[in-house]
């Protein structure tokens, strides 16, 4: 889809793409509208049809439309099209016909395939692994920061109804803030007062509930509650909130909560097949818990700004990157294809990779590769020679895989695909006919197997280099390629 400014479409087209707002197409509803799924120009879209009543809805529509037209960010749901039409329709009363004005309003958004974040939070935490969970937390923080500060002076947007229901996930689990019906555009960051409080109980700060005061810290409070839900579920937040109101509250309670969150996620990571947690995971969990606690402080001025939150997360990322330079986690990272030739050209690098793979085996990965140490091709000059590679998905999730080899020398069939949970598949790798064996039959090439978790329904045509670069966590297995003289590979 193009990222150009949203355009107007006729209401008749809106009716057509939603099958006249059929119940089958309905995917959600809110306080002032219902949401339908549709297809427009080959793309899936979400259509919000506003209820045709009173001025309050009109204000909500104008707020959402106006503010969405002003923002473009990867963590904010994008407005694609809009409709605002007034028509006169006849009605009958006491056997007489009258014409009355009817207003049809609709907003058309990019479709978020995985729905709202609330559907992915259990009673205990977010349902995903820690790398994915952290990506959701940071993406939400970045989206909110863009609303507050990312558009320059005198263009601050306060959401005022931030909650898991209003954070949507696309097919790559990228979070995007949506539902701007209650949002307000302010010219500076001073405190404002509104005549009425509107929002969701549990996500509104005390100064807004008690005095209808509006500042950026309203959204920061809501963000803190959301991070609590992601880390420890609603019960975790409720327990901490209750403790916060007690007269005997102390820093020990705060530290006890953080420790409890760390221990919970350690157990969750240990129970996740194919994942191996380390110091970097605990650093992330601890920092996110600390941010959540600071965001829900009862005193408005004690809460951090979104700029401070993003600064803390960026420092965390830099520290983790530094740690991983010295002690790499084999799960994370993609070796770009363009670096393949450079790595293959160094026998020292190849020997180091072989030694590393021997020590690691398949620990800490969703996918198991057999053989796990090297690919052995029987070799005979001027003949295509095949060998077999088995991939096993150990996880309870769907896995997208990609086989990366030098295409001028090797062929992989299939070279990419989707593995259902707890399943196997076989890859035939073929060494294309070579005129002669390399000196000493030494391995000079390697195959890289890349794998990452995807949602059900994800298709193999979407597995591209760009997709793998953007994925939150990519399992990677590097297999040196060895040639074996044909007479040595066959039994006597």
C-alpha cells in the first residue's frame, strides 16, 4: 500500500467492500462505531462505520480523522480512506412522507491481521516469547512518543484512551496504536482541563478521574498499565496497585514485584521449547518492569516522559548489543547473503564456525537440522550430486524457513516454506555438476538455514530477505559443506 495521504471514497464503495456491512464481515465494535473487514484494490482493510447519531459522535469522528491525517509512523495504524456524505432520505410518519438528512461517516484503515493486543494477553502475561514481547512493548512506546513529541512543537496529540484493545498487531506482530476517537490536539505541554472525563476505567490516572486534568502524563499512566498487563497480566497490575495504596508500602514491595516478574519470565522461557534465556533477557525484563512502575506513579510529575522512556530503551538496546558482541546468542541475527562469499573465502572462519556448531548442537533453537554439523556431498566430476537435509519444528508455533546457499553451485528444493507445529520436512540439496574436485576435497562453501516463528496462515511467498531482516528473532544454523569421494561414501 502507498503511504500517501488518505483519500475520499464514496459511501457506496464502502458498502460494497463490506457486503453492505454484513454481520459476516463484522470484526469489532466500540463506543461510537462498528468495524468491518473488507477488500479494496486487492488489499485487506478495516472499515469503521460511525453510528449515525448526535453531535458527540461527530466530534469523535472529526478528532479521529483530523489527528490520523496528521500522523505517519510505523507504530500507528494508518488511515487509508475516509467517507463523509450527507444525503436526504424519505421517511414515513402517520401516512405522510418526509425528507430527512442522513449523515454517513466511515474511516478505512490498514487491516491488522492479528487483532488487538488484548487478545494476546493471558491472565499472567503476553502469550509470546520475550524477544517478541519486548518488540511489542518498545513499538508501543515509540508510537506514543511520536504522538507526543514526534511531530514538533504545537502538534502534540494526546490519545486519552490508550489500552490493549486500542493497540493492534499486524501479521509480523508489529504493534500499532489505533482508535483516536477521544484524542485531543494541544498546542503545548501545559496542563489542560476538560469538561468531561472519557476513557476506560483502570487506565486513567487519578488527576484525570478526579479533576479532568489533561497532560501527556495521562497517556504515560495508561502505557504503564499496559506494560504491567504484558509483563504480569491484569492480576499482576491489580496486586501492585493494591500494594501501592497501602500505608506500609515500601521500596521492598517494588523490588519484590520486579523480582517476581523476573522469576516468572525465567520459568516461562525455560518452558519454551527451543529458547535459551540469558543475561540480556533479564536486563530487558527488569528495565520494562521499572518503566511500568514509574509510569503508574500517583504523582503526575513523577512519571517519565515518552522521550525519557525511549531514551532508557535505547540505552538498554545498546548495552545488550555490547554484551552480545562478546557472548553471542545463537538465536538472534541474520547473516546477510552478501556476506556469504566473504565468510566462505576464509578457511579460518569456516573452521571456527564448524567448531562452534559442534559445541552448540541444536540447543536454544525452534528448529532442529539433521545433519547438524556439516553437509556431506558424495562427489563425482560432471554429475549432479544430491544430499538430504531434515528440518524438525520443535515449537508449538508455525515456522517459516529459508535455505541460503550459493545458487551458482547448489540447488535447494524447496528453498523456503512453512513448517506446522511439531512437524518435519525434507530438503533435497543438489551440488550442480562440477568439472573437477576442489584441492584436497576441503570444504569451501556453507549452507545457512534460517527460521522464524510466524502466524498461522502466513505463506511462503512472503519469506524474503527483507522479511527476515525485520523479524524479531531468527534461528540460524550454519552448515559447512564437505565433499566426499564417491567410492568413500558407498559401502564396500
